[in-house]
């Protein structure tokens, strides 16, 4: 069981690094789906009895992050050719290098702060930090609106891993509220992306400023 | 009663999405705002039963923010009816529906006693207000909406992480209910608590518009229609401020108040400095007001950071700023409707063409820069004297310096707009100013003036009680 958990955590971090290297919008969304699916299985591997709270989390994550959100993201970019490249500011090589550096940093950070009670796996906190940092890097290094949303969601996945430490603390109602907020958030973002696409014929957020003459 | 006030605004929002006519929706908006205001007033008269361990309860801090939100929302709702009258052929379903959902989420923020629920409510305010920013679907509005959505969502995500860290630091208890957190705070694990403070300050600070996380604020406030800007600046920022206050409560209870205070003072001074730099030579008058909001959030942060009398000053200033800024944004909305431009250079001689709006703009400028006899003067001087009392002489020096700089640069911009002769090319035909465009900002200006001359005892008591809640 524990080996499975460690494997799953490693897969999540590796997928995050793959996301840094991916340039096509379609493959970025698919990698995110895969990562979320692996993450959804983690609560089941934590041991202990399977109660309703855990099941809701697992099902909620699957429905939300594996089914709904990817569908919406694909809808938002339906005008964009899937093959269109979405390179970042730094280029792939530098991005990957930074990603590796961030993973190292996360291990260093987590060795610094001591958890009051032993977590389920020694890898949990470093991989949560890694996923969070890589999501943040993805968010700031890419200019395409859709990759920024995926970056935000990867960050959210990192936070989800932290939340596993608190599975018994957070009431179900609040958990559902968080799911709802993420859902509505991505829903609104997709609509905005779609509008931007219609209006500007591209979704490059670094070129959203209207030309000088058009400013009101 | 709390359920009633929550249900009311949510029901109103739902109703607005269903009703077929613009006029009916306007009616719903004003009615809900009025009943909300009356409910809020009843909370002041009849103290709420003290429900231990409940998710939803109203303490003195929450009540203060709720009062500001409710009063401002009522005034803005009346103003909005007049403001959007020119677009009567367009459906206002989205506008009214989202406004009422926005009111619901802000009310939920003020009554949340569970920090997880609090987070959900704060994120809901972002989502409810994002569609309001670009109602006209203008091209430049998209950038503002996108920035607002992305920066605030990411910031708030960090605050969620901070909230989780707080729960982790509560050794053995693992709770997020404010009461339990406060009573067990002494035994918290300090490294996790500090980590939580940093993440929460960055997160809620983003939403509150503290520099250097303020970058969404000038765009969103200047692109949004003026009634929305007034609500964003006067009500929403205070809700995020409440999040920082909650973290402050826990920190003080855990004996880490000085760490929290010094971080907040630093952020506050940076915000005031950034605002001072960007206000000088600002060519867009709505952007100028937006940066002024950054400045005032900085003042609030400094007040809380230095502690002592500064706490009282901060709460007082929160009320003053919300009403003054709400009034100024409404005045700016009038200007935009008369002149159809946001460039301050193209607006001259307002006092001659539109005496009421020009007068309000002057009064608002004097109030926002903290001139006597307005309430802002009193609250700013209280924060200054607190900084001197606590021997933070450096803080007091920079605080005064930035205030003076901002006064000079705002005076240059505003006085040039108000005085002088109206330009022939830009000045439209002289038409009567509508009552709906003048009375709401005038009402708020009178409140701020009154607060400068006389603070009612119930309000004074509330400020003192709130300072005690936050004091260690």
C-alpha cells in the first residue's frame, strides 16, 4: 500500500515536469487529466477505513478535474487548432531546468519544517510543494490563457495534496464549497477565454492590450 | 436572522435571473438592498445570541464590515438604477443577478466563523464580481477581467494553503473554527503558524490590493462601470481585510503578534509608496482613484501593524475610506457620463458646467486626502499618533511623507479638472444633473463629514470592542 502511495506521488511530480515540457495545448490538457486522475486515487491508498467523506473527495475530484474541467477547457479552445504551439517566455530547456531546481528546493524546504505527527508518506510534503511550485512556474512562464488556467489547476492539485493531511479536519460542506468554487472559477475563465478568442483571434494574454487609438 | 439575511440576497439574485423585465429587476435590487440594510441595523439594536462553535455567527469585526458593505450597497444600488438608465434597451439580467450574488458572497464573508468557509466565501466574491467588470464587452475590458480572475484566484489559492497550514499547526486539535483556534492558540507549532501567516498575508493581501500584489486592482477598478468600482473599492477590499484580521486574531492569541504586525506594517508602507509613485502624473482619473485605494489599504495595514491606538484608527478609517471612495467613484461615474472620457486632461471646468458634480469632486478630494473636518483626518491622525506612541518613528516618517506626496499629486490632477473654463470642444451641452446621480454621493459625503465632527457612541463602542478582539 505504502509503495503504491509513493509511486503515485512520484508519478504526479513527473507528470508536472512533463507539463513544463509540453507545448501543444491538447497534450497539456491531457497530461493534466492524467495527473488529476492519479491524484484522485490517493485518498484510497492512505489506509484506514473507506468512509463517505473519502468517497466524496475521490468522486468529486474525478468528476470535476477528470471530466468537467477538461471538457470545458477543450470547449474553450475549440476554435484554436490543437496543434498550435504554446511556448513560454524561457523556452523548454530553461523551463525544465527550473522545474528540476524547484523539485530540489521542495525537498530542501520540507526537511526544514517538522510535521508534528508523521505523515502517511515521507514523499507527501515534498511532492505537494513541487506540484505547487511547478504549477506556479507554468502559470507565470506561459502566455497562452489556457496554459495559465492549467497552471492554476496544477497549483490547486498541489494544495489538494496538503489537504490530505487534514482529511478529518475539514468538514464535508467546506470541501464541497471548495469544489464548487474551483468549478465556477474555471467555468467563468473558459467563457472569458472563448470571448477573448472571438474578439482578438488569439489567446495570448501578453497581447491583450487594445491598440492606443482604440482606448476609450 | 443570519440565515434570513443570507437567503434574502441569494434569493434576490436568483429572482433577478428569472424575472423578464429590466424595471422589475431594478425593483428587486433596491428592495433587497433596503431589507438587507434594515437587517443589518437590527443586528446593532438586538445583539445576536452567542452560538458557540457555530459556523455562522456575527462578531464585532464581522458586524463592522457587514455594516459598511450593506450601507454602501444600498446607496450604490440606488445610484446604479440611474447610472444604467441610459442603457435601458439592453438587458440588465447579468448585472442585477451578479450584483445580488456579490452581495450574498460578501455577507457570507462577514458571518463566517470557520476559516475554510471564509475562504470559500472570499473566492465566491471574486467569481460573482468578475462578470461585472466587463459588462460592455469592450476590448480593453478583457485584459482587466482576465487579470482580475487569474491574479485573485491564484492569490486566494495561496490563502487556502495558508489556511491549511494553520490547521496543521494546531497540534492535535486540527480545527479551523475560529473560536477553537483562539482558545488553543498557545499550543500551536510556531514554524507552521509563521508559514501560514506568510501565505495568508500574500493571499488575502492580493485580494485586498496590498502592493506588490496589487497589479489587478488599477485595471479592474478603472475598466469596471463606476457603481461596480465603488463596490469593489469600498466593500470588497474590506472583506479581504477581514481575512487578514482573522489571521491577526489567531496570531495575537498565539503570542506571535509582533511578527504579524511587522509584516503588515511593511506591506502597508510599500503599498503607500507604490500608490504615491503611480498617482503622480496619472492621466486617467479612475486609475488615480484606484491607486488611492491601494494607498488607503496600506494605511489600514499600517494601523493594524503598529497596534495600540492604531487598531481603533484602522477600523475608523475602514468606514471612512469605504464611504469616501464610494462617493468619489460615483462622482467619477457622473464625469464619465458627461464627458465620455477617462482622461483627466480632457475634463476641465467641471465646477462651472456641472456645479453639483464639481462640488462633490472637490469635497471628495479633500476627504480622501485626509483634510479636516472629515472623518478621514481623525482616523489618519490616530494611526500616526499610534505609530509615534509605539516608537515606530521611521514608520511615522514614511507614512507622513507618502501622505503629503499623494496630497500634492492628487491636488494637481483634481483641481485642474474642477477649475478653469470648460473647453468648447469637449464640453457637451449643459443639461440638468439628475437627482439619482447627485443624491447618493452627497449622502455618503455627509456621512463622512459627520463622522469627522461627531462619532456616535454606538460606533465608538464598536471600534473599541473590535480593537479588543484583535488586541493580544
